[in-house]
C-alpha cells in the first residue's frame, strides 16, 4: 500500500450489501454528528523516510446535504470558535475537507496522533488537543474532540448506578494484552497477525475500555523468573501477566469509582491437559492466582455478590473487578472466579458474514452471563501465510467504521439494544467507547420509564 497516496485521502464508509445505507438520505429530523478516530494503519514511507501511522480521521454522519457547496469539516488544535472562523475561514483549521455529496463519511488526514503518557495530573481535561467541527457558512454546526474517559462510570453514576454490568454496554478490547507500538524493524509476519492493539493496558483503561480479554501461557524455559506471559495463540508477547496486572492496579488506584472485567479467555502452553500432569497444571494456575491475590485481591468481586449487583453497591464496597476464568476447577479457592465471558465470535474475514452473524446472534439471551461481541475480522490460515490481508491493522481499518455505524443507537440494526460487551481491535479506530457511554444513559432512562 502506497501511504503517500493514503495521506489526505477521502475514505467513504461503504458497507457491502444493504445492511447499512451510507448514501445520501433524508436525515433532516436529526442533528449532525462528528467525531475523531485514529487510523490503525502503519507503514514506513521510504520516500519521506519516516513512519506514517496513527493518522487522525474525521468522521461525520447525518449531515444535511443541500447542494449549496458551503459545508466543510475541519480539524483544529484548539476548541474552535465562530469568531475565528469568520476571520480566518479554512485557514483556521489544520486540515479540512468539503462535504458536498456525502452525509455520512470519513476522511483520513495527514496529521498523526502521538502516543500519550498519562498521569493523574493530565486526566482532568478529557479533550486531547484535537477537535473536529462541521462548518456551514462560517458557522459551527457541530463539534467534538478526541477524548479520554478515565472516569466515565463515576461521572454518570447518578444515572447508571442502579444498573448492573449485565445491563450495560461495555467497551472492550480483543486480545487486550497483545499490544505494542509499530516498529519497522519488528514488522514481521508474526507481529502483523498477533498484535491487536497499540495502546498499553493502562492507556486502554484511561481511554475508557472496561473489558480486558487476556490469554496467557506458562513458560518453563524462559530464564526470566516471571514465567506467566501474555500470549496470542502460540506467540508469546513482550508482556508478563505480572506487568499487565500492575497496570490494572495502577488504574484502579487512580480511578476509585470505575468497575472493570478481566476475562482470562484462554490458557495456552503450560496449561494443557495433554502436555503436562494435573499436578503441574494446578501449580501453574496457582501462580496465576498468586499474582492476582498480591495486586488485586481487595478489588475482586466475590462470586457470592453475583453479576446482577448494581454499580453503586460494587463501588460502595470497593469490589470493582470481575475475574472471568476458564479453568477455575484447578484452583481450590474459587470464590472470586466467575465463569469466562461468553464470546460471540463471527470467525470470518468477510465483512458481510460478520454482519450476518451478529444479526442472528447478538440478541440471543444468555441469562446471568456476560457476553462479548467480538467485533473484528479473523484471518484464515492460508491467506495469513501469504499476507493477503496486510496484517490485523488493515483488517481493523476495514471494519472499524462499520462497527461504529452498526452499534450506533440510530443505525436501525438493533445491535445497541442487545449488546453487552463489545470488543474490537485497535479500538481508537472506532467510536465504541462514546457510543457505549451514551447508550448506557439511554438504557437507564428506558429502565426508569418501565419502572
């Protein structure tokens, strides 16, 4: 892929088939919406002699097209004002695009979003420098910013406090521990198809993710004493379970009114029945529990409280972490281990098939169970070997705008009425965190009306 051609390229959000219509339509009865995402694409541009990654994307929906050629969308490095627009016009923005024909769309700018280092000092302002605005006749019609949501549960507790985790729409990440920044020299076939995120666990939580999908292995041969590692399938990541759990602990200390789910979805090497004796498997599971006990015990929700406990009660008792665990039968002390989260996994590399799968399954009822819609494409083995997809970054790019539209409350798909957890790859490329927060406020209102 030639990224020189990609820079400043317009991307039209087109969904194959008739599942979501992104063509011009009558949306005059609803306000336009704009938001910022970060492209998952990354590559080294040899002509420019630099890496092109994390390009900021401008997104819009429900924009009324009147044929007057007087509307544009701009990217700004401050909260835009009408006064400056009148004075400077498009020169006020750092990038922009005319939108004369499309009421829904996306535009990838040349601006690259830097990795952020968060601390308690810089969490007060939720906007991260970059703003988007829809402009018509030098007047702002709609605007938004690229945000973090470290305290979204706390800020909305007066509204959602009487809801349980089963009632909420919860933003999550797929293979949460399989993260790393793009590196040209490590952009191997293996890394292209095992790395699913480029933000650390701590940063994922700061941005607003509340469901973490972890897969682990026990490595007897590694000289490092930290033998429990994060893995994606057979591939060992750079991160130990201990380091990931410490990131979670740091967040829990900084955000005392947030509730999260940690789902140990798979246990790979060092946990398999056909590989080791039962005694050794138990020993390895005890090692996992020792790490959890050391760093997170005071936050763990006991199974006796159940998943229907309201957020208010969980926070009041400082029981704010649900542990989903696939193999709890290997541990004697199971009081803090819930069943693993049920995954609705399309297991396809075809967009239409993913949409069809969720249309058929997302509203299935699983009483008392957390259910995660795994909203990402899955590579087929042979196509992966020949790198037909150009890696998981490209696969995420191909689907992230789609899932933003499909899980939106006015999409007409009905997914947002049923979704519990929604997990994605390269989550900054979609708007599921914002959508989840707003959906929860709407669900609470509906529950109040029913009562």
